[in-house]
C-alpha cells in the first residue's frame, strides 16, 4: 500500500533489476516461518518481538485472525487472555487499540478449545514461559534464530510458485 512508504521504496528499487520481489514485515514473516515445522491444525502463533507482539490464528495456511500490541505492555497472563479471546472471536480492534496496541482483525473464528498447537517465537518469547497453556517454542529446521527468514523464503516460494530445495 502507498502508506507504507519505506517498503514501497524498497520494492520499487528492487523491481528495477528483478522481476520477482517480495517485501514483508518481520512479524508476519516470523509467523509464517514458525508454522513450517507444525503438523497440527489449526494453530495459534505468537511472535514476541523487541517492540511489537503479534498473535495470529492460522489454519490451512491462512491467517484467520490477528492482533498486534506493544511488547513492553504484555505479560503471559495478558497474552493468555488475548489469545483465548482472539480465537473465540471476543477480541476486537477497539479492545487492543484502547489498551495501547495497534488493533485486531478477525476474519474467521476458531474456538480456542479447537486450537491444536500454540507456537511462540521472537526475541522476547521467554515471556510465555509463564503461560497457563502448553506452548511450544518455534525452531523451524532446528534454528529458532531464522524463523522470520524461513517464513520470508516460504512466502516467496508460494507467491512466485517456485520449487526450491
């Protein structure tokens, strides 16, 4: 979108020399990378970054619901509350925004009890060590540090229908 001026500038610069260009925010890239090792479906993924935390419900490779908040305002108890409400469809944009976050969008609900796996990634993932839920810490292909990179590569492959080994 035109409002994302930095991403748009990078995209236009790269387009001059290359046909296939994909620019992606680190949060969604980490979510996409975190699910690469997951066999369960549907899954809830939380990327707890240095500045922002993103939670998403993913099923059949589709993001069904997502919220974004500031990491400094989150703890395990608050995240537990947010993820249950996100899944059940009881978290809305105003709830997150009025709490100091960026917002929430729910395309489809997946009742929390139907979530088969809760995956956590990001540099501040240790926040969820105190979660009331059984969480797994992402390590796609055995390397947690490259979760976002693997997600970006996977999305590039899908967007341009490439078969890479």
